[in-house]
């Protein structure tokens, strides 16, 4: 059954507001909509900050500026800066002060993107997966990879239990089985793209019957209690190719697109660090940042992405939280003023104006806006739905608590039933959910209230209707997101079930979408083993080797390093696939974690073992030092760490890579659980006099131990 729900294309997308922290939620609305009706604003004077209310039937309007949370990079401001001659580095330095741009990602780095969640297959339905461009494979646990011709298809059915079957074009069944575990759909050619017929998606402009449901890389189907989750695993650069044109018009200057590429790639890596225990790193929607697959790619955006390949915005050694948003009308904001928490030095509000004093984003359609008119009584009705906001008949509205940018930090309401102080984001979300038909949403928390007339109220609301929204759950977040194309675009948090009609965008107008707000420190999730669970083999060859003992692949630079430096004896079996950790591509082995250093690519040091020995000894230092002695054959003193190395340990260290593989000694020989051991920066050597293979020295399983500390290894059988 084909689930085609029309969704706005890239030039008409109604973007949803990102809202993931402190109940910061707002309605999706296109910045490319026809310009706001500003006639009501034109005659207004500066409004008072404290409004006295006498007549519930009086008309009011909310007038504001900026679209988005205001933290980090202002997308329309970046466009204005690029047009004025600034390069991408200057733009990044302006919006993320004190950061640097560093090339830290390996070419092989992959990312996992949630592109559909909770697919519910009814007993009378068949969901389809197909491909274009080349052949593909379907791989299931316990089944040899099934080759599929380009015109074949995968069917997912539920005749009393979920199952899959692969068919050729003539209907011949090539393979089948129960969908009880992850199913991998893999391109068998660089030209192959996987098509998800069941994913609700929009039309690709200029390509009849073509939709944003087509992807590079692998597709993984994860059966869950709620349904089937669909994850696209692909190279991070290919991922960014599907993000940048969805977040910024490809017609923008190169420098603006390069800045957007840096922010999008950095944001994705930052989010991946927070979701290591989940089966996916980023969502494809405005919950994180918009990703629309291979059909979204554009040559202009690709040029900007290639120019910044592998580069991240770094704050010291940490990946920056590269938030971005649509427009700021000349002011960005401090992160703590919007979301609370600790101030981040690179998320400081700035006066975003050019030398003439004009905002860099002055051309942004959403730099100033108005909701249109409603009555005081209608505004009171939006408050009464929630007892924590209801003050009865309004008497005063105090909008005087503001930051330097004009954003509200608190709203004080006084009424016949008492007074309350509300967080601006909470009132924004409530208003956007329950506003009268015809009244536009609040696009930011920088707004004031202006008196209007009964005629203005009638003009705003004449003929408008409210369109309810069917909601679709999203895993991993804190609320729900709407089904694309349902006439609304929303995000909701617990207790704030936002329902809001989104106006259609003007055809051909540029589109901007605000980026997500930060989530609070996450509550520990139930232990997940997705990262260490076995995966199907990739094609064997010079660039890949699959290890069936643990079910993982080693490829590219990691495979070269593994083979050249002792293989299984030194590193043990792979425990994960390549993954992102602390902004770097890494892979865990039983005895090590290998890390890729892009700035050293092509040299002998592009791959290095991590300092897992140092990490394991944190909290156990200082250890006893060695007396100073002169080095002799079989004995060596290291002044760098004030430790000695002797006899069998000394011989093993020298014969198997020495400093480059193991690092300096960080302890003397010692007894641990009845075994003589010695710690090094990257390893632990163990003396095994009883070893049956005659090898008196072995390496400790400190890679496994590091994974166990993270609760990433499944318990032993």
C-alpha cells in the first residue's frame, strides 16, 4: 500500500519549529510565506511594557521580530554577511566566537538517521521497498545476503506476524523470513539508491511522480513493540548533502552555504554524541535538522559541502553545540537566556548589524511579524485551558522583563483570580496551539502587544477555519510530530499538545527553518547494545574484513593499521563498527580503541590507539614511582613518567610496537587479582606464567572494559 501524502517541496516547505527544552515549542510556519500583513503595525508607536486591560472585547495584536530561538548562527544573517563579502570562517567566528574550524572526521565516518518510526503494517497491507540506479542486497540474521536486481522489491507484510519477502520483477520469491530482528537493505553498486515507498514524503519539483523518499547508503529496519523503525546509515558527507539544501536555499552565496554546511555537520556530530545508546544518531525532521535524502542534493550545496569536507566547529577539544535558526532582526541571544543552564562562551548574543547599522538579515521575510488581531477574551480563553496559567479576567499584562535583544524572560499576568509569572516559551506554545482561526503564531519570544479595533479582529479571522492534525509518534524525543502534508507542521512536548494550522508558502520563495533547541541533560536510557550487536558483513576485499566471531567489519584505514601492527594478537576482535565519539571516528576492539586523525591522513599516524590505559587509571593515581636507574639491556627507565620497564614486559613492549602502540608505562609491575600486570598509556600488559601457548605476556582486554563501563557490552551468555 503506497503511503503518499503530499508534502510541500523544498521551495514551499512549511518548516516546523524546533522545540526540545524547557517546554520551548512553537508552530511550524514557512518564512517564505507571503509577507506578513504589516498595515496594522505601520501606524503603531512604541507600545508600553505593562498593558492595563479594561475591556475583554477589545482587540489586541502581538507584534514581534525574529524567527527562531536566537542562539547561534542566524541563517539569514549568514546570507547577509556572505553578500557583504565575508567568508565562511568569518561568519562562523561571528556567530560562534572563540571557536575554530578543524578537519577531524575520517572519510569513512557514517551516521545513522531516523527517517521513519513506528511503521504499523496492517494485516491487509503490503509495504514496499525498492531501488533505482543499480542492484541491491537484503541481509537478515542467519540468511546469506540475497542479491536483488534493480527492478526487484522487498515486501513487508503482517499475516499474523511481521514478515519480509524479496521478489524479482516477475514475482519470483528470492528470499523470505520473519521480521524478528534488524533487516539490512544495502546498495550493491555506488549508483544504487534505496526507495522507501511507505515513507510519507513530498514531491520533488520538476520530477513527476518522484518523492523525497530515496536514499544513499544502507537502510536498516528495526522491529519494535510499537512498529518498525527505519534508519538510513550513510557517510556523513552524503548526509550533509541531503541537509544543506533543505535548510538553506541553494541559490545563496557560497560562503553562506559553507557556513550552513559546517553548522549542519557539527550539529549532527554533537547530537550523535548524546545518542550513543540508541539505534540512530539524528532525526530527519525539524526535531533535529531537515534531511531529505538524495533527491534534495544540489550542485551549489555540494560544492560548499566539498569545500568543508570533514570539518567541524570546535570549542577547544570539544565539538561545539552548533545551533542555528532563521532570523534575528539584528540581535542573537545568549544560550542561558533562552534555555537556562550554564553559559557557553561561544553561544553569546551579538549585535548582528553591518557597518551602517542595518541588520545583516534585513531581507528575511520573518524579521518582523504580527499575529493579526484577536480579542482579549480570546486570549484569556487560551490561558484558561491550563489551570497553571489561568488568572481569570485579565487586568494587566507585564512584558517588561527582557534581555538586551528584546526577548522576554518572564511574563507577569494579573487577573481577577490572582497573578502568575509565566515562561515566555510556555505562553508561546500555549498561544500557538489554541490561537483563534486566522491568527498567526508567535515566531519568537521577542514580541509586544498593541491595541487594535473590532474591525481588525473581523478582518483577521474572517473565513478562517481550524484544521485538526493527526499525530504520529516519534521515538527518541519528548513528544510527537505531525504527519507531513497533513496541513500542519507541529512539535509538541508533554502537556503542550500543539495543534496549529500552517499557512501555505509562496511558490518559489526561499525557505528557512529554525534549528532545534538543546535538550536538558538526558535521563539515562535503558541499556542498549546497538553499537556492539553483530551486523551483516560488507563485501570482502582489500578495504574490508568481516569477523564472524563478533559480527563486525574492519575497513579502510583501520583495517590497514590493524593488519600492519599485529592484528588479533595486539588488538583483539572488533567490538563495534566505526562510530563517532568525541568528534572523532573511532572503533573499539577487545584490547584497544582505534582513532582516526584526519589532519594526519596519509601519514603513519593517521590511526592511533586511544589512551584507554590512562582512562582506566583515573582515580587510582599516583602509583608508586621507580627509583632512577641507568637503562641496560632488558631494563629501561622512562623519565617522562618516572617508571621502569623490565624483563618479559620490556621485551614484549619493544617487539610489538613500543611507544607508538602502547605508550609510556604509567605504573610499576603490580599484582591485580593475582596477576602481575603493568599499565601503559594505551594498554595493560599481563604476565601469564601458566599460559598453555607459551606466551608469558598478554594484553589486557581494556577495550572490553571501557565498553563495559559504558554498559555497551551485552552480558555474557
